[in-house]
C-alpha cells in the first residue's frame, strides 16, 4: 500500500504526518525514516578481554591488547573505552583484565575504576607483572606460627647465605608451593618475620581463603619489590551476578603496590565492597567504602596495609575477610568499623587500632611487626569474636602478655563456648576503659556488685562471681563491658 493509498483510507493521519515534516510521497517517507537514529550499540572496545600498559616503554599508538604492544597510559585505554573518567558508564559482559608491565613513577597517570558495570557474571582483574627478583635464594630454616600462651611469634624464616638482602615490604614467593607472604620485619641479619604464607590464587577466582602453607623450610624462594601502580579508586557495580554455586569474585587486584606519589599514607585509595585483593601492598591509605551494594564476600588475602586503613563495612550478609597479610607500617591510621569486617584468617594486626563498632576478630595476631607492644581498642558498639569463617578452622587471638593489650570501651562479646576467654585469647592483656580492674554482678536478688576485681583470663572464666571472678561478665566503670555469648 502506497502512502497516497494510506492517506486515502486514513485521512486523519495527514495532519500528524505533516507535523512530523513527512511529505505525502513514498520517497520522502522513506528518506525521513532512513534518517531516524539506529538503536544504540555497545562500544566494541568493551569486548576486549585484556589491556596492557607499560608506563616506561609503551606507546599510546600501540593496540594496547597484547604484551608486545602495550599503551603508555591508562588515560588512553580509558579514552578508547569511552565510558567516563573512572569507567563509570562501562558495561562489561565478559571478563576483562588490566595488566601493568612497568611501575608508575609520578602522579601523571592515576588509575580510577568506580562504578563500572559488570553484566552476565563478568569480572575485572587488575594486576601487575612481578619484576626481576631482588633476592633469589633458599631458606635454611623456617619456624611456623607459634600461638603459645604468652610466647607467641609469627612465621620466622632464615637464610644464612642471602638473608641480609631481605627487607621489610618485600613479597616472598616460594618455588615449590608458590606460597606468598610479606616480610614484616628483620629481627636478625639473616632471619625475617613473615606474614602467614598462603597458596597462590589465579583470577578470575571464587577463592576467599587461600590455603595456608606452613612448611617452607629449606625451600627455594624469590623476594620481590612489587611494582608501584597509582590507583586512586577501585569499585564496581555488579549488574548481573553469576548464578553459579561458587561464582567468581567480581573484581580482583593482585601483585602490585598501590602507590602514593606523595609518600605512604598521604593520599587515599577508595576500595568498594565487591573488590578483593591478593598479594598487594598499599602505600595509599585504604578507605573502605560502601558506595555500591555488595553481592558476595570479599577478601584481603596476603595484603600489606602500609599506608593506614579507615572506613568500614556494614553487613548485608556478606563480609570482608582479612586472611594473612599485615595491618601496620608507615602510617599510624587504623580506624575500621562495621560488622562486615572480619579478621578471621591469621591476619596480623601490627599497630594500634581502633574498632569503634562491631568489627569481628576470630583468628589474628596482635603485636607490632617487631613483636612490640600495642593497644587495640574495641569501642562504642559491639565487637564480636566470630567463628573463623575464613576456612582455617581456628578461633584464637594472640600476641603475648607483654605485647598486646585489648582495651574494651564499648561492649565486647566473645564465644565462651570455645574454652572460655582462656581458650580464645592466648595471653593478651585486657583492660576495660583503660583500667585493669572491673566489676562483677551476682545473679541474686538484689544483685551484689563487686568492683576493683582484676581483669584477666582466670578471673573472666572464674565461675565464682565475686571478688575474684566474673563468670564471663565484666563491667567496667564508664560503660565498657566484656560478655560471653551465654550471658
């Protein structure tokens, strides 16, 4: 039917067509609709699976899509993707990796991923290649983590030949197990304290808790100084989460040092709830954010938090697990809040920290990197010793009676079914509002209060409530309280 025939049959259409500028000829009608916009299409660069960048020798004239043809800047890759300065308008429908081949040396090309959309179970992996090892040698001895009451020590490694070249902040990778851990400090010329070695992980992955590797004595190893990569924000928006029973983590960061051009702890890096990190050192201050909805658990596995950490995570049924690694370095900032944060995988809290509300601690070492004293404060809200959900099957806090003091200023609940306070807290001092004494309360009517009772493991677990015992229920003057889960 021609346009003239259509208008003859439906004359009331003529005014509408004229208002649209369509003349009463078939050619004009075809021409008009030929100029109508086509449905939008996805940027073809969004389907690229791997991007390579080399700040030292790359060129923005390269394809950026192979290791032999890397870009020089992230800014050029971002311009090709053409979806915002932080990829906030990107829609990735397949796994994509961003790989750095050389370190950043200044602040001219910062990286920012904030709100990139992941559809159909897609993931983002940010990583750097490991550089030439600083040390390649063989351990001549190793002592696994010792949690013994009052005499606890972290993993100790020795190298009688090349141990003097080891230094704090190096990433150690063994050659047999490929286990990874960070050197925390050097107590002696030929030995080092090492964070808990963990098995390797290759993204994309669903692994939250890499297996612990304890026997690395006499094993060959390489020690690396991870590449400096200047990332300022890492966060994604998960549109379609995989329906698989063990879906991959939405975003992973691995094998790099989050570089702060102004010096460790001077600037922040914002980490969103769907981001997991493996074998990463952070010189920027980590700020935990909740700018997007978390869809799964996340992990900081074998992460050296050198520039401080703040912020927090409320829980929506998902947790951020700290497995291995160490919190403590150049910065003195450690202020983390929220029930969505759990130290449950042999994490090392090596500096004074403040947990204002609800942070969970289940398996952690509390002493400085040189095994010195520190105070970890549990305040304002409720901090709970959770069952170890990181997969290591142990519930313990340790650090030694001379090294770690747990100061309770809010309400601290603990799982008294795990052998009481003595079975969980292995030798650490405890104070309530900074005081070494507290008050007990009998269950009689009227209740009898006894104050000035020394707060220690024996008294907390003493079932005889009175001048020498709390029966798992300690009151501090000023509102602090320690309470077992049966109270």
